């Protein structure tokens, strides 16, 4: 089930605050930046770079993902391995809030969200 409109706005505010803290300096954001995608009940943090073959085209590289499980009121935490599949993040596979997910990504104990 998708997040409600209220929940989406709440998530967007928290994500913007997180991104503002982590974004690179403004003068290099055309070379590398970070953002997010919100799809249904999942949020993916992405790195944005120009395509090396065609710098006019942006490439989005997934960094971290969380999915809200409404029935359990938890967020599942994922990282993308070299096989390009999402895997449960074992130090913290489940968190209780979006804020906790963002703290896990920020701490990056196992260096998975690089």
C-alpha cells in the first residue's frame, strides 16, 4: 500500500533535510549530486552524475533503499550489491522510522552506501 499524501510530505521534508546536509558543494553539483526517488512505499537515495559518453544525459545510481511495511510499522533497509540486486542491510535490516533509516545510511557502518 502506498504512503498517504501526508506521509509523503513528511518524508520529503526529512529527506530534504538529510540531503542538504550531505550534498556536495553547489559548484560541483553538475558533476555529482544526490537525490531521492519515492515510489509507492519505497524511497531510494540516488547519486546523480552525467553519463560519461554523453554528459548532457544524467545517470542515476542507487545508493540505499527503504520500504515501509505498514502492517508492521517498520522500514526495511536495503543496499545494492555488485549483482545489481537489493539485499537486506544486515547491521540494521529493519528500523522503526525514516529518521532511523537516514541515520543508518549516514553512519554507513559497513561502507555499503558509498
